């Protein structure tokens, strides 16, 4: 395995208030996607949570990095690899890049959470629904390799619509590649902590989102493999409410704890502290 120490930058050091303010005006009226309560954007506060039900509104990856970590240094920011020539794909990628200030649907790097050094991955649902392109897979694989080399825990915030259809089989192959890198990291006795955020679906759920040693989740996040409508039309039955919400996954043992966003960093820091690796 190679140690990748490519381009690092400090772009995440911008203040989160400014980032969100630039994106969504304070006076905008929003409805909570989970409970439906309507509120002004500014009422969501710095953590952007619904005051009624605790749902965490979707964050861009850089916003989350600023909100939950310090000393963030980006890895593989400019990873280059040619994209497949699928009609309209180049335009969609350009739009996503401009909107998220990312080159792919995941932001990776090193950071401190509550003072604890971690290798950090944050998927961005604003980048083509956090879908899995070949570069997304490569960046996540490199993150695990970096963490194994440097004996760091990995903290991964997942958000994905699944495979990226414009990349076909290359997209699907990423899941196996990442899973192999996760396994090496685990064999080295290092901690892998997953935080499921809204929404995490498709192949990501079927692979590295479910491979964590510890799995946390944000309240009411949607997590599943196939979409509810697909399942309903297959089994010809109406699914129960909250079938694919993390509270149901918690009841069924797939999630260790559902944690309100304002308390996440503190808990992650504590878990990382409790799992310091033994000397190799
Ligand atoms: Zn709500």
C-alpha cells in the first residue's frame, strides 16, 4: 500500500455561519423534511437541526468539517482521473463541483475531533446525491490506506444515493475496493466509526456504511438499500412508517446509537479516546 500525501489545503477553515448564510438566506421559510414543521432558516441554528424533532438538515461536506472538527487538512483534493463520456455527465459534474466546492462527492482528510486526531471522510449529498463515482471510491480507499499507514482511526460520515449510473460498472467496483481497504484497516487493530446521515442508500449502505466497528446515526436519517417505492411494488405491501429510518435500524441492531447532531463531536471524541491503538 502506498502512502498518499497529496495536495493539502485549508479551504475548510471558513466559518460555517458564512457558508450556510451564503447558501440559504436567513429569512427563507423551510419545512422539516421529517416532521413537516415550518420554520425560518435562521431558527435551525449553527447545527441546522429541527427544533421540533431533532432532524439534522443536510449539510455540505465542508460545512460539516467546520462544524465538527478542527485542524482539518484535506487529502487528495485534486485527484485526477478521466471521467467516462456519458451524455450530459460533464455538465452535471461541473455544476456539482461549483455548488459544493469539491472535485468529487466525498471530502477526505485528517482532522481533530474534540482534540483527537482522526482520518476523516465526509460524503456530500449535494454532489450528485453523494453517488459513488470512481474518484469517490479512490479517495475513500486512499483515506483508509493513509489511516492504516499512520495508525489513525477513520471517522466516516456517509450520505449517498448509491451507485452513479453514468459510471456504470466502475461505480459498483468501488464498493469492493473500499471494503478491502476497510478490512486491512481493521486487521491493523484500528477503529472505524461510521456516522449515518440523511440519506444513506444503495451500494454505500450495502458496503462500507455497514462495516464500522461502531455505527452512530443522526436522528431520523433515511438509511436503506432499495427505495421504499421499489420495495412496495416488489412485495405488493405498504411498508410501515419509519421503515428505513435510523430509529428502526437501532431497534433492529444495525445502529449502536442515534445521536443529536450538537452532541456528535463530543461522543466521537470520547469513543476515539477509549479506542487508542496498542503499540504495534
Ligand atoms: Zn422536524
